[in-house]
C-alpha cells in the first residue's frame, strides 16, 4: 500500500523588502523559462483566460503543500508571481476588445482565406517536424517559425508563419528536398501570404506580445508545479491526481487543424 504523506503545514509568506525581492526573482525565473521554451520551439497553445482563471486554485494548492514544495524549490514567491501574471493576462485581454470585434466581423471570404492559410501553414510545420529529428532539429524548427506565436484565428500570426516557412524553404534546401516541396507549393504559399497581407494588419501589437509573454511565464509556473507535485506526492496518488487536474491542458498540435476550420465560424 503506498505511503501517504501527511498534509504539510502552511509556510508563512516572506515579509517586507525580502518578499518583494524574492517575488521579483521568481517572476524573472518564470519569464526566462518561457523565453527558453520559445527558443526550443515549444509554445503555449492553451486559452490565456482559462490559464489566468486556474492560477488561484493552483497557488492555493501550492500553499496547501508549501513545506514539501518549498523544499523542492517551488516557494511561495512563485505563487505570488503566478497570481500577478494571471492578473496581467486578464488586463491585457481587456485591452484587446478591438481584435475580438474585428474577428467577429470578418467576412465569409476572409474567414475562408484565413482557414485555408492556417491549415496550409500547419501542414508544412507538421511536416518539418517529421523530417528534422536530428541533432540540429531544434534550430531547423526555429528557422521555420516553430516556437513563434501561432493562432489559427489571428491573421497576423498566420501571415508570419507563412513568411517564416517561405524563408526556411529558401535557406534550408535539404529540408525542402525532404519535404518534396514543388514549385506550385511555393506559389501557393506566396499567394496565400500575399492575399493575407492585405488584411492581416501587420505583426503582433505590443499588447498581444505582452499577453503572450505573461501567458508563457504562467505556463512555466504550471509546468514547475506539476513536475514538483508529481514527485512530492508520489506516495499519495489521489492527492497527486487532484493537484495535477488543476492545471489546464494546452492544446495538442493535432488540434490546430481543427482550430483552423473553426476560424471560418
């Protein structure tokens, strides 16, 4: 029978300047982890609002096992940093109502173009992953834009993905050959990018970039929490499962095509 760990006593939060310094260090660590995740072609594909709403419950779970998790490096400062990031995410989302209105007001033709472009970009990106599994695969993935923000509902995201794919095909002839890319495939990508450029409205706004940065850092906190809780509660599978169930699941890559189809809705 597995040994169960007794509930941990809540650790008192730090006070004064030490608390602020500790919270700042935790925030910096989460932001740095998010940047490294991006460099490694791993980007959050979960709903930012769902992540922000889940943060308080996860931080409460952290506090409930504060002693054991703190021993493993996840201190209360990380919880405070996560709550601050969740608040920032909600503020950024509130500051982006125009984008939501614009998305709802798209014409049927625009929605079809966006869905077609997103599905094409996703197909190429998925194919690149399959032929870049060697030691240089991570760098190759970055060259084709994997790891950059990609939402099938955002014209700027999809346009950026198409342009990055075209640049990658030009600079990586060996990948182009492995993929079996034909001249008509290049023309299709160029046509889609050209049509989308007329309506995409440029690149990410500062507000969108800040939103993605905050969400990436919050997901880094979720990853740390899940990893450390898995070990700390190895002897209590029920409690471990309860804690892990609090973490919102990021969308799997295979769902991107479905999201591209829903962009026309």
